[in-house]
C-alpha cells in the first residue's frame, strides 16, 4: 500500500506539472488534462443553458472555468505530495513529541509547506523528508506564481476578443449588411480602410487562442461580443468576394490578405477540435444583395465546393457558442447593386 501511494503521488505530480507547463508556456493549445476537464465543464454549462447563446448561464462559464483550472492545478499538486507523505508513517512528526502525525496532519503539513507559510507544530521526520519539503516549497511557489501570472493576461485577451467582435459587428450585423455599409456607390474603399486593423486584430486573436485555450470558454450572451459569430460574418464577406468578385478595384488584393489572417483563425478552430456541421450552411446572398447575374447557379455550386469544409467549421464554431446560422446571415429587405 505504501508503494502504491508513493507511485500514485509521483505520477500525479509529474502529469499535472507537465500539463501546467504545456498549457502556460507552450503555444500548443493547452495540456491534455486541462483541455479535457475544461471541455467537460463547458459542456455542463452548455447543457444547463439549453444550448442558448443568449443565456446568462453561459456568460458565467468563463469565470468558473478559470477558477476550476486554478483549483485543478494547485489541488492536484497538493494531493500528489500528500500521497507521497502518506506513503511513509514517520514522514511527518510532531515538533514537541516527535511522534508520527496522523493522515490529517500530513495533508495539513503539505498544505502549509506548499503555500510557503512556514513550519508550525509539525516537521519533517528525517533528512530525506526535509529535502523533499524544500523541493515541495520551491515547486509549489513556482507553480502557484506561474498559474497566477497566467490568469492576468487571459483577462486582457478576453477584452481584446470582445473588442474584435464589436469592431466587426459595428461594420455590419450580417455579411450582406456589412457589404452594404461599406459600399459608397462606387467601390469598397470604406472597407479597405478597415483591412489593416482587422488583419492585425485577427492574427492577434488567433495567437491568443493558442496561448490561452481557456479563452474560448469566455462567452458573451450578446451577439455583438460573440467572436465565433462575428468571425463567421467576416469570413462570409470574404467568401462572397471570392465567389462573385464584387470588388474589381486596384485594391482588391487586400481581400487576399484578410483571407490569410482568417485562415490562421480557421486552423486554430480545427486544432481546437471544433466539430464541423454535417452540411455547409446555405449561401443565399445573391437575392439580398442583387448580384445574381454575376454567376450562374451551376458555376456557383462548383465554386462553393472549395469553401465547403471552411464553412462547416465556421458553422460548427457558431453552434458550439450557442448561436444559429440565422444569427449570422440576418437577411434584410434593402438591396444594393454592386
């Protein structure tokens, strides 16, 4: 039994340390344990909200997820070292009587050593255990400091995520509306003026998703702050340009630059195990924007085949955030010729 406790403690400490370092220090989308637990917590909130993106329950998921992530890391380290000390009877002794502590005392000893509060009425029961106590204190201080320093930038990333979403939503609450708002009667120069800012903000958002995988669980119950929805709106605008070539100006190359930044976002979604929808969402913009004469239905079907996988992933991302594709397209009655 003592050997089992020792092995379990060491394995748990090694696994959770690797998971922490992988999540905090590596740009790989997070550790396996953290991602698994956080996904389960998000799914619980998602079910409780009845998969409704406007539910206030989902808007509290991000706070709870980051809190549970901190508790998972620190709690696992505490449990791991406690198992090691429990594996040997005289590992912790009473300072005055030198008698072995009970199991509660050993857990208590690990807790105050982990938090660097200093020795109390208990102490290590031998030279090897004194050295382990030093390792425990250093290890605990390092990981606690690291986890706290991880949380602060996450909040900054959440603010930038909301800023990007609001920026896109103000340009237009749907792909068709965005194009109408940025058409000045001659060209899309109004939209071209936004391309550089959008390109930088999207790349920054994509990299933040890699650095802070917990970011995806910070949900807003307002459409204008939903990153998956607003990114889908913008990507649909780029797809409309790819299909219909509505912008024929000498600045049309800017669309390609924006598409490349969106490609990086799509790669992050794919790596984040976002489940694509079974079917690509309908591409019904020609009537709303009145450029149906620009291509035939047969040619349109052939062109859209190239964007099928891309649009499935975007639709899946919108769905996993609690919204429907109808929230993306929002058809309007006003038409505009290009």
